[in-house]
C-alpha cells in the first residue's frame, strides 16, 4: 500500500468511524474537548485562553490538548493484515495526558500526568484502553480539581512547593516491563508500578530505604546478560552527582554507586557498550534552584561538553573527554570497534527544544530546529572524540536489539517528510549509517508520528529483518492510529493499520510485549 492509497483509505475510514462512534454517544474529539468544559472562556487563565484560541486555527495543537478521564476499551478492525507473529501481543505507550485542570493549562510538552495506553493486538483488529497512573500528585490534584503544584516546565501562581521530587512525579515518560508489571518512569523520581492487564497503579517502586524517591531516569538499558543499567541525576542536592543503578533482570537491585560529575548537566539518556556506559554532559547546566525544573537549567555553550566513560566492571570513571557543545535527548545502538567507541545518537546544536516548550506551536517562537542522526566516535587511546553528522533528521532512535553493542548499519525512528517545513515528525523511516541514506514513509502534513518500536522477525537471519509498530495522530481528522510496517519495506506503506474514532495526547515512549 503506497502513501496515496493509505491516506485515502485512512481518511474515509476515520470519517466512517466518527459517524459510528457519534451514534454510540461520543465524537472523535469528545475525549479531549471536555478537559476544560467546566469553565467559560472568561474564567480561563491567560495561557489557557491563548491555547484555546490557537486551537481554532491550528489543528496541530490537538496533539497536546489532553484528556481528563480514563479511556474504556474500544475495538477497531485492521485495514490490511496483521503479521501472524504479532497476534496476541501488546503495545504499551506512556505520555503526558492530563494537560489541563480547573482553569489552568500546562505550557511545556514535558508536562502532563502520565497515562498508560494499551493496544492489544488480535488477528481481527486492535483494542485500545488508557488509564492514568495514580501518582501522589495525580490523586491530590484530582481531589482538589486544580493543579496544586507547578510542572516540569510550567509555573502556576500560588502553587504549593513540593515536599519531595516523588510528591510531584508525573510518571509520564516511558515504561519498563518487569515481572508482569510495567514501571511508569519520570526522570526525576522513582517509578510507579502498573499492572499490565488492568493498568491499575500498584504503588511506588522501592529498591531500599536509601534510594526511596531517588531519581531513576526514564531510559534504562538492558545489557546482553539481561541485567538493567540506569542512572538518576541528583545534582539538585547541591553537588554535581548521579546515582548509577545496576538491576537484575527481575528488577531487584544488584548494586548502586554515586558518580561525581564535572558539571551539573541535564542528562536524559546514555549509551551502553560491552565494557562501558557513556554519558554526554552538555552545557545545559543547573544554574539556580527552582520549583520549575526546566527553569533551573541554563544553556552555557562556553562550558563545552564532556563525554563521561564509566567502566561497567568497576563503576568508576575510565575517561572524561572534552567534547563540543550540543544537546542530546536519545542514544541508539553503540559499540566498541577496535579502540574506538561508536555511539549512535540524535544530535541538537543547542538546547532550544528543551526550553521552548510549546511556544513554537503557538507561533510565539517559530523554529525549524531538528535532531540529526549522528555518531560520536571516541578514540580511547588519544582520549579524543569527534561528531559525524548525517543527511537525516531523526528522533526516537531504535535498532535491532539482537545486534545490541555490536557494529550495526540500521537505525529506525521518526523523521520529517518531504513537505514538512516545520519541526514536525510526520514520517517513519530507517537510516543506513553505511550509505548515509534514508528509507521512509511520509504520512503527510496532517499527521504526527510517534516512536516506532522494532520487533525482529522469528528466525531472522540478518540485521533489520523485522517489523515496525507505532502510533500516530491525524490532527485534522481527529484520530489516533496504529500502524505496522515491514522494516525492510517501509516506503511500501503499512502492512496493517487501524484508526481509533478519537485522538490521544501525543505520547513519548513505549514497549512491545
């Protein structure tokens, strides 16, 4: 199915679903449009008014409108045929969902109470349901029917000061499957345990008394032995420091250690090779303590960056290598090649995207800045590193996990279509680092594409032989969809897709089980 066929069928099926769902009592937009329905335009805060006014002319803001209720199970049939291997499996996604309460609205894409969305795959179609993570913050603010605290990137007048990071966790970033559960993660506090079947919140993850409520980042990485590595940045406590976690495959703490940092950099993710963990310390550094996390960090490019190379056996800093100033959200596959470390990453020249929030969507700070699929090559002998850029815009990088920590060619992710002039990811693709070429499928200007997960085919014999599964939002038609691609034939279009008769808030990360 090519792009024209997909778009034509998707639009008509969305309209048909909308008519059918309206007959059942809800419309394509009712989940989101009721978020501030108890308030008249006159009682809304200035930003909420601005957002609502912009929404009338900018449908793209639907991606950030939010919902305020759990979503009951809804079945939608496939267009096309789901590969037999995927039948009976589940896609879970996490992201900011409760974006407005009372008369206020969050102003940063990091902000919003987390909702776990569950897409259950059958031969006939997919069944979706969603449920908010019942964090301490969510429960308290639900009872008050207003935002009690400021957000990660949003300040509210009269907001209460948090008693701890755990008290304001939004649990809205990523999911880690552990022993029949999901850990809903937020980088500044401990995760919350969620039941995979019911999506009920089971409580906070607690490793031991010393680590109760200590940050556990949203990007843990599995080692080849099944164990799990992660970190938590605790520089907020006054000294540039992070906690390094090493867990058993079942989530039980194996060991942890404090690592001193050269500067209090914002760190979101890290790279893993067979011998090392590598962190990029950007010049986005802690400048002042603030109850609004984003406001605490200042872009100071004159400080430069640093690559911190941690020995996995000793949990000590093996190398601290100066590097150019830039910004990184996500790393892809990384490996050791001779005496070099090769790190796949999505590189930004500055931290503009971090500080801007959603201002560019409202037309206040238009930007075309995008992440570049790049490699950082570290020469361990010379203790030097260089950045190798590509011709490809890409974010949310994924790869064939069977080749983890080994030299690999392919990296998948979201990218920009040929017509996209703004910082909008509306295509899914795979990038060849060997040939510096991109194979992609463009969903068109009316769609935002979310993180594609790679699933290797049974009995696959070569790298990249698998499927991509991901969600997307058609913000003009008002529908969230799920698509499945053959990862080696992405330009041919999806093998199967289904469109819900409503749209979900734009999410962040997920997991396929």
